[in-house]
């Protein structure tokens, strides 16, 4: 499990500053709290390019995947609104 978390942490390093800060901060504080299914979904979300993630998180443009959108709404959007980002 540690190898998987380390791999996912590495995938959180992004080119777009806003996405990089959000993903890395979420990962460093919350990744160990995720169950195996949520960890898998988070890993899948990290396959999106930065612009697509930015457009969904900050502009509410659909990703076309309800499971991914629900995870982001529940975890990443609320995380950023709590002042953690």
C-alpha cells in the first residue's frame, strides 16, 4: 500500500500551479484516510490533464464521469473551500 501511495503522491505533481497545490496538499493531508476504492478513484482522476481538472474544479465544466465528479466534489472542492488550499 505504501508503494501505491508514493506513486499516487508523485502523480499529484502537476504543471499547472493551482492544480499542483491543491492535489499535493490534499494528498499530503488526506490520502491515508481514503479507503481502497476512493484511492483507486483518486488515482484515475490524476490521469486527467491539468486543464480538464481545472475546468471542472473551478469552472464546473463536466468531466463526463459521474464517479470522478462526485469524488472531486466531496473531497477536493470541499478541501479547497475549507481553507486547506
